[in-house]
């Protein structure tokens, strides 16, 4: 279940929500009066995006019924995933993984703000599609995360993170600082 915390879990699951807590025994269902038990081989896997500030803290009843595992782009098993994927499917685009890593370093003051690999795990990835993804998906996300810190947005320009920068005026045409 993708983004399990976005819905009203009690309403979504109905009586199953109660069964999840007592999955090791038969339970009499509230509405039908039948007995039911959860099969031991049934697993419910849900994802949550903790970066979404509109989501309140996870309900304690939800926490009681599920195991929680955190995945972060800078830790295994996600760490290096984009590089490996690009290496096998789009070898000429490996630089994208480096750009995402640099952006995540700049976002490291907020552990929930990191950019995950899924934006760029697309077949047929090329320079044009990376530009489009960065401009229309990644940058709006960064702008939202840095709300009010407009001065920091320039740090996240795709060309800047890639290392392809235009002279800023303090540099001459050769990339050297003037006056030194």
C-alpha cells in the first residue's frame, strides 16, 4: 500500500485493522458475527513518505500493528542504487547519480529531505529527460523543502551541481578569479 499514512487506516482496513493486532487467534467479526483469523503468510507492506510535512505523526495504533523500517538514499540498501541502475541501463548518464548525491549533501541538514533515486530510474533516460525531471519534479520539491530560503535555491541548479557552471562575474572567461 503506497503512502499508507495518507488515508484513514481504520476506515480503509475496516475490521482487518482489528485483526492485524490479534493475528495469532480467531476473532469474531463485529458486523457479521463470523469468526475469522489472519493467515500467517499474509504480509501487508506499506510505504510512507516522511518528507511530506502535511502528514502528522504516525498514529500509535498504526505503529502497534506494523513493523517499521526506514530507507534513506545515503544508507544501504538504497545508497548507490541509482549509480548501479544507471551503470547497467544508461551508462552515459552515470553523472546523474553524482548530481543527486551532491544535492543530497546540500540538503543534509534535514534527514527527511533527501532526493531518492526513483526520479531518474526511467528507461530511455537522456540529457533532455534529466533536464525536464530536474526542472519540473526535483526543483519544485527542493523549493518546497527550502521554503523561505530563496537564496539557497541557486545551489541546486542542475548545471551547477553537474560542475558545468557559467562564470559568475567574479571569474574571467577562463574560470579564474579576477584580480588574483
